[in-house]
C-alpha cells in the first residue's frame, strides 16, 4: 500500500510509479493528439485525467491541469469539484518544422498530489 503522504513530495509519473496500480491509472493525465503535426495548422489536443476517469467529488477531485510543450508553459485550467469535469481541449498550432518534442500535462489531485502525463510529437 502506498503512503499517500509521500505522493505530495514528488511529481508522480509513469516512470516513478507502479504503472499497473489503480491509483496511477486514475491519476496520470492522458493526452490525445496526432503524432505528427503540420506546421502552421491548429490541432485539437485533448487532455483527460485517468483511465478509468478520476472521481470528481467534494472530498477527492482534480484541482487543475497545466499544459506544456517541453518546458514551455502553454496554459492552466482550474476545476471545481462535482460541477466540472477535469478535461480540456486546447487548439494548438506549432510554427517550427522538424520539431521533435513532448507535450506534457501536469495535474493536481487534492488528495494525491501532482501527476504528469506526456505525449511525443513531431512537426513537418
């Protein structure tokens, strides 16, 4: 059993968590985007939390999602429990061809701390 207090002492990722644990599956952000993007065109990037979905209750909910490309900050989305769903779709346009990078989503669960999900992308 995981000491839940220890989850607040780090950024939890698939690399440093038990990939098969129900807690990890419920907290890792899932980024849906085509693997190759054409420069100068907008693509919808969908970010959800967990497979299965994370609960959204007063006692246990996702407070926010931050979105990055590599280490470059793109935006933050805040959520209230019960009345919202921790899911966003962000139109993204990249202007540099030949770019190999990683989209990153970082979420904060009010009970289990910070979790990161990633998706590699290329531009042409």
